[in-house]
């Protein structure tokens, strides 16, 4: 079985729900307290064992600052883990430009001429954390590693899944499963239509036939549903598996309220911040 050597961090969208900030700062650059989303994702991909990271950007976005080597700052802040000052220094990086934000399938297509084997896809504004570490004791997420382990066992494409509150299903792709096998994906259903409350959570491991399938299910014909059409193809043929990531906290920097909730939730779980932050928060809430 071919090894998973490539990861795509997709950051080519407009981010209209985070305007006006996203007009000047890519939402993928926004921090979870003090670590940018894209840096969390880069370290997660490296921890999953890939050799190359492909970043999908747009003609209007400048990610140069995020990709840079900031080792020179180490003497100013010797406490910070060096992998966070230069998160891309130990990995090959390719930047691909998606000319128009035509959806996830089209974003993936931009990188596929450089990739020959199975690959990971991480949505640039979705962080999944199993450990809530600070910059002086950083430990990367193992979410993508879980998908790679599943692929190494089964040889089939797979997607990360998480449970959401039933009233939130209409924001997501919701799945019906038989064991690990996904039988159905319903995009943004009503509560009544939803087959479960298990949803796609921004982590995918796709196989090398993806390139041909993205041509078969073209963006012209399927628009933003192109990547769902490819996943349905796998579902209806050799199989698409779901990997439930129940032990992970899911943080989204794509909308103001979830972004704010992410800061609060993570701060309350981080050992260097939780005591003083929760004391301040209790005090603040008591004022109302
Ligand atoms: P979203 O659909 O949440 O992002 O995509 P968006 O389109 O930028 O946001 P809104 O709807 O305008 O607020 C999830 C991730 O996929 C990337 C985005 O950059 C984001 O990180 N994406 C989305 C692409 O790379 N290309 C696309 O065409 C769409």
C-alpha cells in the first residue's frame, strides 16, 4: 500500500463570514489564543508523517509571513518551542494558487499535478485538538495521524467525523454509517432530514484516484458539491470509511461566534491560562 506522503492545507476561500478582518488577515492566520490556525495544521500534518505540505491559497491572500522561518526570534523568547517559530522549516512546502474559490474539490485539484499517492486534506480554518498545550510545551494534534492509521489498516479513503448538537446539523455534511462504512452523506440537512448528528469535521484522506474522479465529477457540473460527489463515488464503489474523532475539541475560525468560543474553551483547558482566566471569567459573569 502506498504511504501517505502529502498533506493539503486548504486556504483558498474568501472568508466572507469573517469580514472585515479576512479582507486583510486570512482567517487561516487567526490565532487560537497565540498560535495561528495554519501553524496548528502544519504541525498536525508533520505529526501524521507526511513529507510534503501543499498550501492552497488565493491570488489575493498573502501567507508569506506565516510560512517564514522565525528562528531569529528564539533568543528573544527562548521559552517558545522552536517548531512554532518556524513551523515549516522541517518540511517541503508547495504553495498552489486557486484562481477562483470554486469549492473544496477545485481547491484540491490545484495541487494534484504534484501528488501521486494518497494524501491528507485539512480545512485551513478548522483546528482539532486532543491536547491543549501552550507554546512552551507544544504538542501537535494527532487527528490526521488517526486517519493515516485507518488508511494503513484498510487501504480505503476516509473522513474525520464528530458529533454536533442536533440543532446544528444544518451547517454540515451529515453521515449515515454501517459500522465504519459511510452509506450516505447529506449536505446541510434540516434536523428532520438528518440521518444522524455525526458530521464531516474538516479532515479527509483521499486516494490517488481522486484526480480522475475530480475530472469525472467536474466543478462545472457539480460546483461546490464536487468533493461530495467524489466521496459518494467511493461510498458506492469500494467504500469510504468514517473515523470518529470523539476525543478531539473542534475549533472553527470561519465565523465570529465559533472563533470566540474556541478562544474561551481552549484558554479554560490550557494549564498556563486556565486558573487566572476562569477566575476573571467568573468574576466578569457575576457582574451581569
Ligand atoms: P469555507 O467554505 O468555510 O470557507 O471553507 P470560505 O468559503 O472561505 O468562507 P465563507 O463562506 O466565504 O465565509 C473551509 C476551508 O476551505 C477553504 C477555505 O479557505 C477554508 O479554509 N476553501 C474554501 C478553499 O481553499 N477554496 C474554496 O474554494 C473554498
